[in-house]
């Protein structure tokens, strides 16, 4: 929009317009000359029918009245100068008004043009009449008469006899004098009629002025002729011979009018929710069932892509909106951090997002970060990077996420650098990930003070893949989860007895990176990267969407988590979180069966199953080491606490305190709203961000990761459309009614 000053009702003195009145208008940048005249006339209160408006603007020439605005190009130039040049900011449009009369010639013909611009209809050259419409409706040659009233009555009768079919309107059949707003609307309606009535047509003639269609059988008499009015996009049915004499040999299930573009119009409602899966094979079966038309896989796949672009917008356009999206996100969520990196050609390279509520909530979580990356399934590919932690209730806490081209050293280093700038450092920080070399290199460079732990699940997969030995799976997990060093050595010896190379392989990796009892820092119960993979799984369906849709689905997921957990924290009346309370309650029965011998005020010998454990409540330690590493009283410590009749909750770590949990989810994550409501600064709006260059691999696009041969597969019957169990996609009774979409079309 541009602010335009309008000067009128003044006089000229020495090429200067003085003693005038002034109006201020908001004018959109795409206004035409005719629309601008209309807006000015309405604002200054003159009758367009009886007046002619002349528009000028003074370019400070000093020798003339100024530059006259006569056409759309002049309007575009003036609005550009007002918008971008400081000296023209307050340069007004000078309006000169001339009274006019309507005259007609006896032996000539005039073109009566009815132009519908937004909410006003302008009838030129011989008539201007206001009416409410939206676009061009009619241009037709009319015999002029001696008076303007006869011209108007002729035009009015013509309009009354015309039936206009708007976009999306369903009709049973065509008839003469039907009008369409565009050729595309005509072809869409005609194709649906052909499909329903089981005939096919060909188009011998189609240009800017006319459209002709005949039956595919050359002997058939069916015929359609449509013409366009001059200078408009309106198409009117002139001739329609609705008689079919075609042979049955031209009737086949592979209908030529059932194009991918047409099918896409009627499956768009199936693609609104990314959690409702609608696959290409389902399109084929639904089109066959509802329309009786057979489409091949390629056509159904193209229809899906077209429909997805219509519903979600082209994937390429999402990248151009990223700067605006990040601006609104930071504005609506104070404290949030977003970063975009692009290459020398303004192509997207990396994105980083950390919400303000996540940055604040991280201060109340245990100092363990889990990172992971997963591939995106959209047109331009890419990798989704995720960093998360665990809250005091042992729930997944989203910390930050990003998008990059691939998992390489540069990408992970940029992600960790952005993460450190956003959340800073923490004492006793531990970062857990799989054994990806780029992650290890980035942590050494960006977080040298942090301890890098390995996900024991990924290490187990690699171990079993190398050494296919029975019983190795259980022994490795027992060694990794052991609290005491003696237990660890026992299980390592048992694995070595299976194959001596197993122990050498694990020692070479470093037991301090995967074995609980040898961690140099506390990892609590976070021994895998499963929580990061759980976030990837939560937005699994959205990973096929454009990048903006992925970001919004992540925001919605995290927003729901924050809301639900803030409610849970408010409804918890224990001094600690419900998870910590349950952990101690499960140990209470065992603690009641133990013999406790008090040594000093805070020290005890606790006997159980012919084993003795030393507990120090002041130092919060136990020789079983559970109290030390998890910072929750073990069963032996609980037995000692009960001996002194003390409060067990007081011996839990501060990370499990209910107030810490409430502070973790104290803030709220706000949406970005509709794009139409965004208020974007001009410099951000003009920022250029192109999609990355992505060369897809040969064959079908990969949507699932390659699974290890050692992974176990659980067979379950779950519907891919409604996500309920007990049935599959083909027998689903809860999916949207596909047939009704065609009936409404």
C-alpha cells in the first residue's frame, strides 16, 4: 500500500496549483488507472457519469503543470516514486475535473464495455454505471440509439438473459447462453460432465477467442462452440448440440478427460491434515469406485502432487517466506532465536530455531542434551536437526531444531554454534548422540567442555552386526546399565568369553562414553538418543510437507506439550514430580524388608539378600550407586530415611522438585497466525531466499530409513488414514467421504 495525497478544487498560478483542498488515500500498488480514477472520484464526491477526471503530478519541472497520468504504466511509475523516492513521498495527484455529455452518432457503432473492478462496474466508452461485481463480465457490440436510455435498456436485457457459471459450480449439462469466467472453468465443468455421462471429446480449435469441442468419434453429432467477448475473459456458449451417436468402441475405462489436474481438484480436502495419510493407491481405488474411471499410478501420483501444491503451496515458495515467518515467530514469542544462512546465490543452506520458552525452560532441566538428525521427505530434501532434554517428570523437553542440506561437518558445527549462542553453557554438561562422526567433530570444536556420550542402542546395533553371537544383546545391556564397577567387569568378562574381540572393540570405543558406572559425569537415566527420535516420529507425516508446514507442525506439537504439562504441574500436589514420586514408591516395598543398622546420625549399614550397603544421607550416596547417579533415593537410602522418620522427598535432587517442573513450562508458545495478518518490515519482505538445489536419487523418493538387519519388527494392524488400530486403510470407515467431494463438484 502507498499513501497518496490528492489535491483538487484549486487553481493554477505560474505552473503551481494553489488554494486547493486535500485528501489522503491508501492506494494498493496494483491499482489500474481506471481503478485509481474511481477511488479518487468517490473520495472527493463527484459523479463519474457526468465528469471527466484528469490526473497530474508535479515533478518540479517549473515549466509545466506536471506529468499527466493517462494509463496503467503511468500509475505504476507514480506509485513506485511515492513508495521509494523520498522527494515524492508527499507529491500529490492534482485532479482537474471537466463536465462531459454523452453523444451518439446516427451511422456508427460503439463498443459498450462493462468492466467489473472489485466492487464497482464501470461502463465505458459511452456509459458509466455502478453495480456490484468482481471481474470482467461483458463486451458486446450494440446498435447505438439516439438516447442513452435505449443503450442501457438493451444492455440490461442482454444481462438478464445470460447465466454465469462461477468457479466450483456444479451443473448437470451445458446449454446455450451459459457464460464462464475463464476457459479453465469451462474445461473443468465440461470434463466432469463428460466423465459422468461416459463420453470423451476432442478439441479441434482452441485459441484466445474461441473454443470448440467434438466427440472423439468423428461420426458423432455432438458439438460445442464457445466464444469470448472482446477484451475480457468471459466465455459464452454459442452453439451446443447435445446429441450422441457415437459407437461403444470409443467407451473405455481409461477416460482422457480424467486428467491429473482435474483429479487433484477433488482430493484436496483429503490432504489438509498431515496425520491423515492418503496414498496414491487410495486415489486410484477411490476414482475407480466413485467415477468408474481407471487411472494409472503415474497420473494418480501427479494428481497428489498438484493437490498438495494447491493446499500447502509450492514447496519452493515456502523458502521465500522463511524470513517473514521467523520475524513473526520472534515477535509473537519474545526471547526466541532464529537464524538463516544462505549461500552466495541467495539459496537456502541452514535454519536454526529455538523458542524463548524452551531457552527459559532449559534452565530447570537436567544438564543432558540429546541430539539427532533425520531426513526430510519433501521435494527439496534436507535434514531435520533436533536437540532436546528431559524434564523433571522424565518427559521430552524440546530445546531447539534446525534444517540443513545434509549431515556433514559444516552443518552440525553451524547447528551446535547456534545452539550455544542461544542457550549458553552449563556446568557438568553432557551431550548424547549416535556415533555419527560429524556430530563428534562438532562437539569437540564447539562444546569442548561437554562430555560426549554415545547412545547405547546404536552401539548395540553396531556390535551385533559385527559379532552375531547368541546372548550378546542381553549381556551388553546389562554391562551398559550396571551401576557398580564390579557388575560391569562381570558382564564384560562374559562377553569376552563369547568372543575376545568384543571386549577389545568396546574398550577401543571407550567405556566412559556408554557404560553408566564409568561416566565421568551424571547422565541420569538418559542412555539413548530415543527422545530425539521420538520428536522426529511425532512429526513423521509432516516431513513430507513444505518447510513452513514442517516448522508449524513442530510448533503445534511443542505448543500442545507445553499446555498439557503446565496443566499437569498445576494439578500435582506432591513436593516432587509424579515420575519421581512413582520411582520412590516402587522402591518402598523393597525398603521395608531391609535390616537397617545406624552407625552415626546420617550413616547406615543396610542389609538385604545377604548383602550389605553403606548409606550416607548427608553426602547422598550409597554403595549401590543408584543414589549417587540418579539423585533419587534408592531402596537402601529409603530404609535409612524411614529409620529416622524423615521426609523422603527432601533427598531428591532439585531437578525433580515440583516448582522446578512448573518453571520449566511456565511460558506459553504462541502461534504465528495467518500470512495475511503478518506485519512484515519492508527490508525483510524484500529479502531473497531461494530453495536449495537438490538432485533426487534415481527411483522412488525414499520415505523410510533403512533398518538394520538386527532390528526387531512388531507386526500390528493400524489404519494409515485414521491412525486407529484393528483395521487397515482399505477397510477404514472413519476416513472422509471421498465420494461426496465429487458430488459437490
